[in-house]
């Protein structure tokens, strides 16, 4: 399994989850875990996904998610799980 972490942060608006999840489904990226909160109008979502079945290169997926984020007014970041873990290690 090739896990990655997706974070989505920005002002809350209708359709953020739908837009991101539709992209993932269309690219055979399975959501393993998801958490989202809205605090005083700010949306925050973290997803653990499996990118093994996607036919696209990791960099292309990352770039396309950034583009989707720009279109809907949020910041979307995709990181490989091992890199995410190393960056957030105490």
C-alpha cells in the first residue's frame, strides 16, 4: 500500500469535500481515513489515502490537487506518508 496524506485548509464553502473526493474517485485513489472540522468559518480536512491504483504520477496528482484548491479557494497539499511522518516527528 502506498499511503499519502492530503490536507485541505481554507474558508468554508459549499462543495469542498465533494470536489476533492470526486477527483480522488476519478483517479482510483482510495480514501482510508478522513477527518474534517469547521472552526469559525475555516475548513480543515485531513485524509489518509492509498495512491497505489492511480495511473497518474504522484507529482501530477499533487499538482492537480493544488489546481483544484486554487479553483475553490482552499490550499490542498499532498505528501507521501513517510515524509509527513518525518516532518511531524517530535
